[in-house]
């Protein structure tokens, strides 16, 4: 159980949508901790993705648990009112797993779905050097993606040209009980 009721903002969506880029940027700008979800994948998950084999539920649940463990540890250590996380959270069941567990730990969770057109993602990924996730994996990400629809504390943002709104959602909800978009 976390002592201070922190807000956890999960930047979600398929590969290339900007989870890491925006997470790092806002972590610096807002001076709040950021957890890079990709750093918590097991070596076997990374090797699978490198080999162009999409992850399955059995690969992702231990990873979601690792993210959970990290965020609860950080919330206790840092006493921060806000923590940012990058995590694809492609399926509703993954988001519900995170929701249930984070709430049980006295944390308030927000999902921000960074919705980006597939063609733009393709172009971004083609430009990206030295990343384990290659463009061929994009289709499988979309196959697994269940876009949020009417989920609690969840916002969808057309993120390719609307990054200010992503920041606004975080800033406005960092300390207040709730806001409506
Ligand atoms: N809003 C944006 N406008 C323009 N370029 C962006 C934007 N967001 C991210 N990018 C660029 O797109 C690329 C992919 O972004 P990023 O690595 O953050 O995606 P990601 O969702 O974390 O993907 P992955 O999970 O595959 O690591 C990066 O090169 C980044 O600089
Ligand atoms: O759920 C998944 O399939 C993974 O988390 C991926 O989304 C990658 O980690 C990420 O996008 C790397 O590029």
C-alpha cells in the first residue's frame, strides 16, 4: 500500500505513438518521475520483438506486474504526487489489470491514449535507428490494440499535432480530484 495517494499517468498506444518521447519531455518539464515501460521488458520479450514475433498475454502480464512493482516502489520512495509511465497497454484487459492493482495500492490511474495514424507511425518507425521494434511489427500492434472507449479516467488524444493537450491533461489532473474533457 502506497502512503501518499499519487496520480499515475500511463501514456499508452502502439509502437511509435510517442509514449517515450512525451514521457521524457513532460517528466523534465513538470519535474515528476517517469518510468520507461520498455526498460522493464524481460530479455526474452525484447528478443521476441527483435525477431518480429508479437508478444502474447503470457509475455505481457509478467511485464505489467513489473511495471506495477516499480511504480508502487517509486511512489513510496519519492513521495511524488505524480508519476508518468510509458506502457503500450494495448488491450482492455491489460488496462483493467493495471487499474485494479494500482487502485489497490492507493494510487489513482489515468490512461492517455496517444492516437496516431498508422501511416505516420510507419514513417516515424522507419526513421528510428537502433530500436528493437521494427516497422514490420506495426500491423501486429494494431491487431492487438483495443482502443479505449468510455473507460474511466481515460482520455484519447490525437497526439501527432496535439502534444500541448497531453500536457494539459496531466497538469490539470496532477493535484485536483478530477476534470472532464
Ligand atoms: N508528437 C510527435 N511529433 C513528432 N514526432 C514525434 C512525436 N512523438 C514522437 N515522435 C517521434 O516518433 C518516434 C517514436 O516515438 P517514441 O519512441 O516516443 O514512441 P513510443 O510510443 O515510445 O514507441 P516504442 O514503444 O516503440 O518505443 C521518435 O523518433 C519521436 O521523436
Ligand atoms: O505490448 C507490446 O507489444 C509492447 O509493449 C510494445 O508495444 C513495445 O514495448 C513497444 O511499443 C516497443 O516499441
